[in-house]
C-alpha cells in the first residue's frame, strides 16, 4: 500500500516531530516567564507584564495557533508602544509645561535683556523667593556639615576642610543668595522699574558673577 502522503510522508513526519519538540519547549520556557513575572514583585511593571502577556500568547500560539499568532503580534507591538511612551511622555509633559509658562507669562512690551527679565510679575517674585529659600537651605546644610566635621579628631586634616568649606559658603552660596535676595527685595519692597531695576539687577549680579569667576579656585585650589 503506497504511503498516504506519497513522497512527502517522511519529511512531514520529521517536521511534525520537530514541531512537537518546539511546542513542548516553547510552552515550558514561556511558562517560566509567566511564573517569574507573577512571583517576582520587581517585575510587576508595565513592560514586564506585557512581556508575560506575550509569553502567554506564545503558549496559545503553539496550542491554539490562530488566536496566539494574532494576539502575540499585538503584544509585541504593545511592548514597543510602552517603551516609547515611557520615554516620550515624560519629555512631552516636561516640555508642555515649559510652553505653557512661556505663553502664560509672555507680555507684549520691551524689556531689558538681563537674566531676571525672563520672568514676569508674579513669576519673577516666586523665582526670587524660591531661589533665596534654596540658597538659605544650602547655608544651613553647609553649617551642619561644619558642625559635624568640627567634631572629628583629625585636627590637621579638618582645618583644611574648614577653610575650604568657609570659602565655599561665602563665595559661592552667599554670592548667589545675595543676588537672589537683591532681586527679591527689588521686586517686593521697592517695586522698581525701567533703568532703576536694570541698575539694581546689574549691581546685585556682581555677587553671583564674582562667585562664578572664583569657582575653580574654590573647588580646586583650597
């Protein structure tokens, strides 16, 4: 009796046998992915959940081919979209906020081209106050470090650290703080405008620009 499949019978048997092996291995290894994702808390995020979903679809692909084949391709696409959104959405949100601020605080009038004029009205006041708070906090932190270092026993080594720390506080931190304080006082107390505001900004800006010039010496020569 001639073979039912004719001359293709042997090749088909070989291919079928290979498929059986691949199916068993595929179900086993994809099941390991699913189990690892479910049992490991660090893998409970969108990307790894989608990877586990693809593994499930691959299992279905090898047992219910039509469903798994279609769903698996969708899962691969979902992983790509998830990775794209994880990087793109943060950038989009960040830049969208910047554009909103640009349009919300833009005025149709000429201003003097100095850094503080990038902010307008309430934004300038909030910027000045927040900057002063930040630099005041920095002074407090440096002071706390000073106290901790002062309690160390290696006096010779600590004296050099004290000197460097003192210079950093005076030149860098206080330089910026005095500048921000001057801008805040001008905006809140004196309500200066025009050339008076320009001259004040230029004057208090000397503190921060001096600290910028001395940065190298403060950090590398003290």
